């Protein structure tokens, strides 16, 4: 069975409009910031895939270990008829779940949601070929804005992997989980991956690898802005910085201006002092009791929590009350 035509709820003009707004707000703020979603053009996506294969980057292999061990449990506990993946990308780890549901039987539809048309088209065709009895229905959308576009009916399992929820500020996490619960019916399920609090000596190298791949990925946001908005950033004039914030228990990625400069973007002339930093990402780390409390406050009932053998990464299964 071939994948169904993509359902597109995020047009190119919507993306550019959102980028313009984020750049205007973020670069006029004090301190300056940009949201991490703008890393991910085609080059950025390739760089991130390379990051996941680095020896320092533990989250991907740790989460994969959890799913490999417990995918069968997830299939049995949820009995889902529809599996929905937010921010699906290549859906590589999700195949562990699809395999488990295939062995169990009963899953009829897989719905990956992602902002990238090209990535989604490729992944849906591959999955449709690998799982010919599965209906594959790709949705082009932003999981922070288009949860109302998720298919209804049947018992649903929404998966949100990779620790991506950690890229949201605390108020944004609250808003997302509340909207997620509103999009589900009682008895539906949410599976969410969270990187766990641990020794910063383990965390920081995952965001500042020896080969410099993460540094290149970080600077890619400036290349995206140059291309899409006609800006004149010099990406090589910015140093990659990764800093652990013990108060908030998150890591921040920043770009540090190595010299004074003036950047023209949109109708703005943005000044950078030598040493000034532009925050490009936070990646919050969680404690099991913390993510359980956030889910409960949003109207979910946490049912299971699993971690890899080294206790690096956690996966929580929660049911909508």
C-alpha cells in the first residue's frame, strides 16, 4: 500500500511569516534569542542526523534502548488503533513501535506530523513500503499550533520522542501539554521521551562535540535567516557555546559574537558587541517526578515510566483522563 497524499496545513508562506516574526521579536529582545525550530532546513536536518550518530550524543541511543526493551509493553498497554507521531522526521525509532504493534495486531493507521514536506514525503513512502497493511497518513503541520488537525476516532497513541519537549520553555510546555490533552479523548494515550538530569560532564559534551558537528548545526540558523530573509550574518564570526544552567536544569546553546558587528535583517540593523551571546536553544532535563507532575497537571494519568540501563533517558506512558 502506498502512502496517502500529504495533508498540508502549513504552507510555505506560513513558514516565512513565522520566521519573520520570530526574528523580529528575538533579535530585538535583551538578551537576543532565536527559537530552535529554524535550525532544520535540509542541511540542518542532515547535520542533526549526524549529531545523533556521534559518540557524545547519548539521547538517541538511550531512548532507542528504552523503546527496544518496552515497545511490546506499550503495544499491550495501549491497544492503540492509530499511532500519531509529532515531529516525526525520519521516524527511525518509531519503527520499533510499529514492529511491536505489527506483531500484536490491531494497529490500522500511522500518522506522522512534521513541518518538512520533503522529509515527510520520503518517510511516509518508506514506511508504507515497509508496513504494507498499515494506512500511512502524513500531516504537514506545526505541533505547537495544529494539534486540532490530528485524526479523531479509535484508540489513539500520540508519541513525542527525542526529548523535544525539553526545547520548550516551561510556560510553553504547560501550554503544549494542555493543548495535547484537549486534542485527545479520555482513554487515549501519550508516550513522551525526556532526557534526564545527570552529571553535566555527560550532558555538555552531547551539545559541544569534539568534531564540531553541533557547532555547525548551531550556526545553521544564521544561514537559514540569510537565505530566507536576505540577512547578512557572517556565521563564521560566531562561536558555538553550550552552557549548563543548574538552576533551571537545562542546557543552553548560544552563538557568541567574536567581534563587534552590525547585521541587517528585515528592516532592522542589529548590533552585536564583541562577546555578546544569542541564545538559540534550551534543552531541559527532567526528573521522573517532575514530568509526572506536569502531565498530571495537564489532565494525564502517568501509567508507566521506563529508562535505559544507564538511567540517562526516560520514556513516560500516560493516559488521558
